[in-house]
């Protein structure tokens, strides 16, 4: 598939300058504007709710020869180090996680790390650059209780190291203050260290839904997208994550869906509350964010740059080996035309990205002084006389104040559906006209901070790809109220609203249903069966942190909803929702939680962090990953046994061989876009049924989608569904694999007209 991609996206080639690299990371002495005291960044950090033990603590037991050193650069000014093979430090603690901090440089060697008597990792503390107070080892998914950490000098070193020093500066313990839901014992099994499956009892004649916890994300999962058969990308904001890169906390990572390992990404700018989308050539862009972080450490120490106009690029990365995959940024040559925090990004029919709305700076509830009531394109377009600059949208003025992260989807006629606050419209981007739709019923607001979720329901050729929108959850809280009149105990909405986007459907208005549980901040995930899984969220409060009355820690929401619900769009009204057989989690998934379908067919659930920075208080930062497995995961699933075309053109016929018998079993072939997920927005999430013909026994002729309106050019996952049991997804490219149109005049005008905001 790489043959259809250029190594660097065409727009990037047109405008990028070469970035020089040095041995010293930017986080070691890098100074941003307004910073006056640059110093080497130290990842040592004690989250609220955690506890630190310095090297001189009597609870740390040393054996062998250890040297004690004193310096203001050490935690509590003390450090223990040893060169002796077999010298060890043993520490017994009660909690769910532990971190080890110490020095790294060219004289350090390899340590063996034991947990509860088991060798879990060999850690190399060698580095080309000398750094203090570095995080050398961490683990965050231990079962609550007593554990023993043992660090042993192996006496070994890497080839380039000049010594075998191992040192201890401090240990930080996570103290299990996160709430654990009390569930009746007959309905669940407790997850052990080998992640025993959790599930509720149901009819034994049918396979159960199961829920397991396995893996940790390393960086908090604020944003999530599947990039290949083997990996997901996770993006976060600038904060003290445990995963490090170049001597500082990582703010992005690639998560291996098969091995559960993580690779840090070199993110330069603050991607707090950014949006994202794939382009027609498979390139992923991540845009917008937040200004430089200065309040917890000097900007010179953190080294991040302003993310409000950032464009972060990840070239297609389909190999299981991702060592060479990383984020590319060059703000002097690649940037947005305006500052955007809490924007939504939609891939449109020409394969480019429409970037919608947001705020001009970080904050909370939007208002007229911070609102960005515009859209722009990546790559920039010369359209409606703007020549690469933003285009005004009256809809984003009329929907103040609760209008951040608008819900938006490409429709089969090429127009864009948008919902914000209590309103909705259809936008014709080619003529720059808005068609206002009936308001969302019963005063329910559905976008940040009264966050609901939305989906474009599956598109089918049987009804001419008639579009229908589903929007669930949110809040009726008045968005003009000051924060001191809003409470974390204000009830969320249980409302789901559907509308068919035809003239007749619009005239009929929104059709209202009620979920079993009210939710704000829910995630809605399309399954290959055509059903919708609704997970995560809270029963009360709204999005954000540190704003309202009755905060829980700093969370603006409370009463997590732990049990998923399944929604069947094709079932009769009143019979569409079901939680029968659904497993119940014990991990609160509130603000900054995510969920996505994976190529295997199960659902990855991660995140939750309603805090300014990493925290271990109630509703603290979550790094644990859960896997929700539909019943079909344990059944005999169909398999595609023929080679699938890497490129599928519009209206192109191709043949699939299936190890089932389509002549006797009902079958469907679908294209799926798993979307770019953040803040309950599943941008670009899409499911399209393809036209199929019986070829011969075990073979099916399939026709690609009719045009880029029905499925925009770019990545897709091909799935065969037989008797409502789906195969695993196979990644394909829809269209010709080329990048979207590039208008050099629009690019140059943007760069000449709009500079990075200070």
C-alpha cells in the first residue's frame, strides 16, 4: 500500500523546510518567548493523591555497596548509587502503581526490575545526555494492595555505555484513591493481574459480551484513532505523563493493539483539545490545541510551543514496526490560518479536511470574545474569495455559548451536517450556504461543555444512501449561567434524537427516544453489525474541570455510568436499547475518555482525566485500557481468503473469496471509517454497505462506493458480515490513493497574511 503514498504529503513537500537536529533536546535549555530561566526538564512529579519517597527514606532497603550523594539537583537533595553487580534496593508499598526516578548518562548501566518476586523488565539507564530526576521505570496497572519493588544492578551495560552505575533518587507510589464501583458479586469476576475477563450473567445459550483490562497507554488517551491493523495513535495535552521521550514526558504515542506496548511520539506543540482527520492519501493531521504550558513549570523547562495554530502530521504508518513513524511539525511553514481550540475536522469529498469552529484560546464555556466562528481547509483552498483564509459561518455565532467541538458529518450529497448547542444545519461548502434544521428537542444541548455524541447511521444502496443522524446524551443546563450556578450534580440527558435528512424527514423533525441511563460525555461506536454501542460518560454534571459547584476532585461531572448499552437502529421503536448481558466496568470514564472499534472487531476504551495535570485523586488520570468484546468475537467468524485490492476505485468491481457460503448465508460487505475520537466526537465515523453480486460458490463480486460523497477518498476498513457475524477488518484505500488538491497560491497567501499568534 505504501506505493500509493508519497513519503511526505504533497503540501508538506511544497512548504516544509529542513529541520536540523542536535544531540541536545529542545527540552534542555530551549527558551520560548516569555521564559527567562531555561533549565533541563525533570520529569519527576508527584501527582495529587500520590506519595513520594526519596532515596534516604527508611522504607527503602539497600543491600550491597551503595554511595550516598548530596546535591540540590536531587529529590530532597539526596541520591543513592552503586556500581556493584547484585547490589539491590527493595521497597514494599501499598498502591496500584510505582515510578522510579534517577539519573541517566553515558556511565549508567542496566538494572533488573522485579515486582512481587517476578522479573518484569531489564531497564537501561544509559543516555548520551546527562539528565537528573528522570523517570526510569513505571507501572500503573497493579491490583490494589501490597506490592514489593526490587531494583538490582545487573552489572551489565549497553555497548556504548562507559559504566554500570544504577541510582535511586526517588520512588512515587499511586495510592489507590480512585473510586472502585461496588458491583454485586454474582454479576462479575474481579480482574486479577492476568486481566481475568469480566462479564455479567446472561442466557448461557448465547455467547456473552466480555470486558477485560489489559495494557496502559503511557500518555493519557484524550484523542484516539486506529492507524493500521496493529496500531492506534493516542494524543494528549502537555502534562506529566509516565511515558517519556528525549528526557521529557511524551504527549503522544503509538499503541500496539496486539502486544499492548507503546512507542512515544515527538510532539512539539501543545495538542490539548485538538482535532484530527485522515486525508485521501492516508496522512493523518492533528490540528489546533492550546498555548504554551507555563503554570506548572517554566515554559523553558517544558519546551512545548503554542499549539493553537499547529498542524501535526503523521505519514501513513502501516507496518507493525513503527520505529520510524513520528509526528512532523514545522510551524514556520505549516500552520492554520487561525487559532483553534476544540475544533472538529471532517474529511470531505475531495479528500481534504474541513476544520470547523473552536475557540481562539483555551478556556471553558465559549463566548463572543473567544469564539472562532469560521472554517478553513487543509490544504488551504482558494474558495469563496478567501484564498486560503478562514470562511465565516453565521451558524457558529448563533450557537454560542455551548458550541465547541461541533458534531459534523459528510453527507452522501457532498454537503456537511453540523450540530452545535441546541441547533443543527446542513452546510453546502461549495456554495457557502446554510440550511437550518429544526432545533434539537426539549432544550437539550449536545456540544461542549454540555457534551453529547452523534453518528451518521449506516448508509445503504438499498435506500439510495439516505442519510440519518443519531445524537444522544448531553444536558439541559443553561449555557448562559455562570459557573457558580452550575453543579456537578445537575442531571445529564437520556435523550437520543434521530432525523432522516431528506425533505420529508426534515419536515417530520427529530424523533426522540430515551436511553436507559442519562449520559453526558458518552461515546457512540458503530459496530460492523450496524448496531451502535454507547459507552462511557457521567449521569450528572458537564464537561471540563475546575469550574462548577460540588466538584469531585476537579471534575465537573459525577456519577459515572459503568454499563454500556447497545442500540439497534433497525429495531422497532421502544425495542432499540438493551444492556442485557453487558459487562459492568469498575473504571470511571468521564471527561477526556475515548472508545473506538478496532480491526479485530472489539472496542478499545481508554482515558479519563478531568484534571489540569496528571492526578491520582478521585476521578484521577486513567492510563488503563479496557477491551469490550461483542459476542461475535467468540464465534466462528468469516474470513476473506483472497487478496483484497489495496486501492478500491469508485464503482470498481472486485472479487472476494470467503470461507463461508454466501449462497446459503445472508452476507454483507461494508466499508468502515473508525473515525478520529476525542471529547465524545467521532469525527468521520462512517459505515457504508457495498453492492454485492453472487459470483460462484464462496466468491462474491463487490462494487466500490459510487463516489467521494458516499465514502470520501482515504483509508477504510473492509469487513464481510455473514449471518450478522463480521470478519476482521482489512485496511484498504478508497479512491486513487493520491493526496487532496494543493493550491500553492492559497498556501502562499496564508503564510504571507497570517503569522503565528503570540
